[in-house]
C-alpha cells in the first residue's frame, strides 16, 4: 500500500529540490554571439549582444559565472512586489499567497550568483526570509490541527521546499493515527469488549 511505504524514500534533500528548480526559465541579456544550443531539454538561442532571451536557470547561472550575460530577475523579486506579498501573508492567518513553486531556490541561486543584477539585493533577501518565516509559521499552525479523523490535508499555494518539509510530518502523523485506529492493532478480546460497550451505550435506557 503506497501510504504505508517508508516516507523518507519519497522526500527530497535541499540539493535535490534546488536541482529541480534549475529547470525554471529566466531571462538573460547576452553580451556575446553564439549559435543556438540544441539540448535534450530544448533549443535555446541564438544569442546576440543586448537581445534578451529565455533560458533555463542552470544555463543562465553557467553563462553568468563565465561573464557571458546578465540575468534579469523575475518581476516578483522586486522590493515592491515582495513587500505586498509579505503584508498579505501577515494579514491572512490561513491562506498562502501565490508565489512561484520554486521561489525559495530561485531567489537563493540568483542571490548567490547574480547579486549584482538584483536591485536592492539585500532588501530582497530580507523580505524573502521574512515571507518564508511567516509561511512556515502557518504550516506549523496547520499541522497542529491534525487529529485522528484527519485523512488528508490541503495547503494551497505551498512552494516545493515548504511542501517537502511538511510532507514528512503530515505523512507520519496520519500513519500513526491510521495504525492507532486500525482494529488490527487492538487485541480480539478488547475489540469484543468495545463492541459490547457500544451496544450497551446505544441500547434503550430506562429510568
């Protein structure tokens, strides 16, 4: 049964989640000429100086490290946008604001390798850290509502990293409740006694 498999096998490390995020598309502005690249994941280019083009994040970082381009940060990585998101997150105790699925990994990679391309980079990093903290507090609060009648949880707009962290706890909690409630874990004599008590409790009462 899939739900009964070892949960740690389905979890990703931070490095693995970041690796998946590197396929996200970003915009670069090359400072060189180069023929199109025909890769397994698609065709990118041709590359012309000062003409913006879309490439995967991993390729953008590789070109940036070699001084071949600048990277245009996504629109959501502006101080104005992130401030609005932070305020909305703080004003809503249960809802998560829509952000890119890999916003944590994208912002970290760009901050590490293209900080000179990000306006107000330190403010941007601070806002993203604040947003992460507020959202993780919400996740933690949501997990506290799990009880024996919970069969699933729906947390809309979680990012990849947030979902990966929450999944292990949620899965193990639901498994524990499942095992606790399963009649197979209760001795036969105990289940018989429980049924008798249930019949007695639901039978006619005389005063």
